[in-house]
């Protein structure tokens, strides 16, 4: 069995950077093909795991809660998400 060539930290970081750039570029194009912004696409990706409170969505997506509200408003208007009240906490 032969050993894989060693990659130093700088090379690894460069490879990861390029890979992430390509991924996010492809993701943005895919979202746009469905008339979604990248943020709307990311929100849908997070929500595929299951329901989430707006505060949790905002934290996961590292954005302001008021921005998250706007993103969800637009997705809800298109019928892509549905808000439901939390039975245990009427504020959520």
C-alpha cells in the first residue's frame, strides 16, 4: 500500500477554499434557477431537517432575526414554508 502525498496546512486551506467557492457558486445558481435567493435556499436547506424556531434559524444562518423574518415571509408567500405556533410558547 502506498502512502498518500502529504499536504501542508496552507495547501489544505487553499483546496478547501476553492471547493467551498465552487459549492456556493453552484448553490447560488441552483437557487436562482428556482427563483430563490441564496438566503432563501439556505433557509430551505436548514428546514429540510425539520421545523425550527425563527431565532434558531437566524442563529444557524448567522443573520439578524429581523432579516430571517423577511426571508421566511417571502418563502411563506410562495407556499414553500408554513409557520405554526408553538403550543408551549405563544411567542414562538
